[in-house]
């Protein structure tokens, strides 16, 4: 399968935190979610992949051949948007349009105006303009998204795009992802980070789970849903079921957690309820298991 | 197309079932293209990988063929295969019926009688 990015052993050493080694793949033609708790290393990894932060070692290969993120011809193909203040706070839609046009060959001013309208941000050509600092967090994020989507790119890399958006805007964001992928069937990819996957479930094809600076699981969502099962049971049988489960929480009434699908038959003999997990349930299970391991 | 997002039936199976029915009933004809994987995902507001899995399932059943870089096309359906598909559906429905019978404590004799009555009513 074609890859948008192949991450080969990237590390980053900080005084109090180490990222990696990270080995991961961002498949071409799909939306990949980077899932993890706060402080798991998602932003650090994204910043390294987009050339905002340096790495200590390792390499990333983009679009099958390119490795130098400082190369303009590579940067032109990637639309990056951070969750922090992405533009100076005294900028307006108009100044953003002007500077994006100067900075990138593939910025489409008309498309930017159209996206601003769709996101209900106003008109970048209007005389009266609002400064970014006057906007709500949600509208700031909408502005950044309009700016990045107005460029004709092949890969979107977005750090926590959904966290400041209201439910309607999240739904629109998911639509934008699918539209972006569909416009050039199979040629475009999306990578986004999130610590709350529930709203993005139906726009996620591939998932990379991170905890404590490490990738702990990755794969296509449909494959992961076959690999793991969601298990519920009565508290009475918890002691029997627990050794077969990867994550486990419970009390004397009931328990729940995830297990490998290969243990389904055994768990069924203990009269447990077994279901296909949602991506949200899977994330909770996988991340909880990582926490349990870290405590040991 | 109608999708239940919170059903216990996986979404890819729901999609595959509806396209399968359209092919078996002749609504989708041999040589016709299925919607693009990402276009269908966009229309149904679901992930790309889900529609892809649905198409892969139909492809494994021999109902459609992937044409490299150009999407999926409906295969010519030969009668033998059509019958096999219908048999599979029949077996599935009968399995459901057996399951209901077991829960109700109804024996094979009674199930056969019910089947016969229903069969004659349909005719």
C-alpha cells in the first residue's frame, strides 16, 4: 500500500520527556488519527513531521521518496495547522489571505473566500475586518482550517482540529475530511491528532495510538475492530475473565474491558457479553492498558 | 442507501448487503460502476475504510471486480452463482428461524409444520 508518510525510528529527547523510537505509517488515501492522552507526544510528533521542531534521530519518508522537510517542494504538498495560535493575533481574514498567497504557490484566494463563507467567518475581501484575537477559539480554528484547506495540497496535518469546535463544526470538519479525500480519489491523505475520538469516529480510517512517547498500537480501524472485542460481564465472574482481558475495570456488580478476539470463545463460556468495540471504546481500552502497564 | 450507525450489524456489512441486493435483483447491471469508495464515504458520512471493506467483501463473493485505479465494476452474474447467493441468504434466514425456535422451545417437527403452512399460504 502507498504511504503518505513512513516514520522510521524518530526520537526526540527533552529533559523530562522522550519521544520514540516511533515507527509508524500514514497510509496514502485515508484519514489517520493520532490518538492519545494529553502529554503522550502527539504534538511533538506532528511538529517534527511538519518541520516545526527538530528531531534527535530517525527519519520520515514522505510520498514514497522525499525526506527533507525543509525542502519547499515538499512543504508545498503538505497543509499543516497547529492547535496553538497559528497566525499573529492581530491578523484578519484579509491579512491571512495576503500572506498565504505570498507564502505558498498553491493558495487559492477564491476558495479561501468560499470556505470562509461556509465556516460563517465573513468575507476576506470586506472592508471591515475582525482581528483574530477578537474571535472565539472555535472561530480561530475555523479560520486556520479555511486557510489550510484553501491550498491545493496532498496531505493535511492537523493538531487537535476538533477540540475547540462545537458539535456542528465537528460534523462539518468530518465532511471536509471526506470531501478532501474524495476530490482526488486515493491521492490525498489526512493526519490529525485528537484526545477525544468519539466525534471523529466516522471520519477515521487508520489509527495510531500513543502513550508516554511511544506508539502502542496502529492499524486500519476495521482491522482493529476485528482484532479486539469489547467484553462486559457480571462482577461474580470477574476473577475468571480478568486474566483473559487486556484492560479491565469493574466493581462487584459488573466489569468491562477489551480483549483479543482470539479469546472470545473462552470468555463466552464465562457468560460474558461480547461486542465489536467502537473506536472510542477501543481507544479507552488500549490507552487504559498502557496506563496499567506504566503503573507496574 | 440506508445505514444504521448504531446497529450491532457492522456498517460495512449493511452497505455490502444493500449493494448485493441491487446486483442480485438486477438493479445494478453487469459492467456498471459502483460509486467511488471515497465518494460513497462522503455521501454516507462514514469512513473510507468502511466502504472499502464493503466493496472488498462483494469482490470476494465474485459480485464485483476491482479495476486497478478505476474503481469497482459489477460482474456478469451467471445463474449458478446467483442461485448460490440466494441459497446463502436462505440458509442465513433459516438459521435465524432455528435460533428463534430454540429460544421458544419449539421442536423440529413443529418448525417443519409451520414452514409447510407458510409455504402453502404463499402459493
